C-alpha cells in the first residue's frame, strides 16, 4: 500500500475558533464533527492534562467519519511529573482510560517531553522498551492499572493492530545528541517528532520509524504566527519527500501525520486545510 498523508490540528475545543472557523451558533458538541468534515485527523490534547473517560473516547469515535484518525497525547504525569522514570503503572492507567475504545480510529500516541528534561539514553531506552507495539500488547499492559480509575476502565481491543508512538523533545541536549537519539528511537520503532517551534526548541528531521510525525507550532512566533504561502510550500515539499521516499534514508515512503498547533490567532485550521490542499489530501472518506 502507498504511504498516506494526514493533515490536522492539535485539539479542537478553542473558544476563539467559534464564529471564525466554526460557524456562529454551532453547538459545541458538534465541533469535532465539523472539523472532521474538513480534515482527516486531530490530536486529542485533553489526555495530556488528565486521564479521560472511556465514554469520551467512544463519543469521539462516534462523532467522526469512517477513515478519520485521532492521535492521542500521552499524559503529562508520565512525561512531566515522573519524567519517564518508574512509569509502568502510570502508563497502564493511561492506556486503560479509554484510548483503545477508539478502535481503528486510533492513531499514534504522542509523548511530549518537558523543556527541562535533557537527553538521557538509559532513561529514554527504558521508556521506549515499555511502549506497547500493538493494541493487544497495550490491552495487556492496561490490565495492570491501579485503583485510580475506579470502574472507568477499558482494557480490551476489538482487533490486534500495530500501535505507533512518537516522541517530541524540547531540551537543547537532544540536538547535540541527535544522531545517537535517532539510532535509539529506530531500535524501538518510535518516531522522532519534527517540531517547528520558531527556533525555541530543536528542529530535528530524522526518519526513525515507519511513519513521520510533524507538529507545526509556528515558524515566527510560537503558537501564534500563521504560515505564509511560501512556508506552506516548503512544508508540502518536505512532507511529499517523506511520503514518496525521496527524503527517507532507505528510499521507502512513510505515512505522514501533520498537526498545526498555532491556534492562538485561529490560524491552525486554515493553515491545515491549505497544506492539505497543496498535498492533494482532504477530509476522511466518511
């Protein structure tokens, strides 16, 4: 099968989008469905701040059309509070909170590291070794959850599918150890996120998995600036190179997931649609 490109946004519940991207008067409960009619993927952001409920994941699945994909951001308890150490049970809790209820709409799991966490090969390797490579393995790990979730757990999968993981790094030391970092992630099949952060954090363009994951936070002003036509043209060329294999080390094309996170001035959804148009990709089949 040929590689697939999906372009979307990071989150969808933003009051400033209402009346600008979302039509005035659109019920808040209809916003995800509206977005999913125009793009093919979205990042679930609330999962970063707190454990969600299985009913929420089921609702998101039901509100989106066939072929739509939801990437899920890993919990900050794992990445920012525990800083990847001793996280088997926290990871089990995250997986048991309902992630697997997305079924075939579950996309990559995104693990965003905090800016103060520097490169530590041992710590990172231990974490990557914990990450389940399939939904069946994720269900087995989810069964190790503790009592934090009460009876709000989901520890089954409707089918055994590959489960993708992406890592976003922010400390400058990752840039200094970029080649070593890339080799480590390749051993575990974890994608290194290509993160455009207006120069604030490392921009590393390494292909380390069977897919590429791109987060565009703004190229001039973090989370705020929109992308110019020239900038979108450049990113379209980058993405096309990864998809076709002309920009991958082995010449094999990769699925590519791209998410715009420059939401402050309501640029994200419009930039996402503009990039999708350049790449000839649209909304999910639905």
